[in-house]
C-alpha cells in the first residue's frame, strides 16, 4: 500500500533529503572573521522583474543573461543595456540573508539549480558558492512568514517533482 503524501509533506521530504541546514554563524566565523571572504561568493543572478538602482535611478530588469548584460527599463519606456556588475544596488540582496540558517545542496539539486539559476533567484533564494563545500549554498532573506509556502514548495514545483499523491 502506498502511503499518501501531500505536496507539503513531499516538500518537507525534499528539504530533509536534498538539503543540509547550516547555521549562518558558522559561515560567518569561517569566512568573515578569518578574512577568508573571497572563498564564499554570492552568485545569485538578476531575474526579470527585479528592481535595481543604476546611476541613482530605479530600474526594472527587463531581460537578464547570467553570462552577459542586463536590459533595464525605467518607467516602462526607457531601455538601457548594462553590465550587471555596474548596478549600484539590487533589491532584496544583502550579502548574507537575514535568516540565521543557510542550506547546502546535494549533487542532484546542485545540478538542477546550476541550470535554472534565474528561476531559483526569482523564488526568493540567494545562491552562493564556496571553495570549501560541495554543492551550492542557498539563503533566504526573509522572516516572519511560512518558508514552505513562499520558497520551498515553489522550488519543489519548479523541479517538476511528483513525490506527492494528494493535494
């Protein structure tokens, strides 16, 4: 007999089996207190619809290519092409997230994220790579709401997983 599993239960299973929780304080001690910050990098790409500040003006990302330039719009009319490294500020992107836990991905999830970086960023995740750890590190810059509803279930759905058999 197959046990029935809701989408939330299936997502909890994904988080429990495909992601390892890491207290953020360990990352801070290992990389920032020891001046080893070059070994830990935020590689989160821009995604369409994201708000940015460029040349002291607020723009919306219209189109972004992780390897190249981003096309920005201002007031829905003006369009400019810029190198993402020239953007002054990116909405909701502090270097480390406010939530005190980060998550290390396993090999399958790492591979999937590497091929869907913009999508994962648009689901509210910050994506990091680290010289000392396998996989990628995910962070969520948020608090006071249900992470499963806002981040983990959308990530489960985006992968096309069908571990659940009950809505």
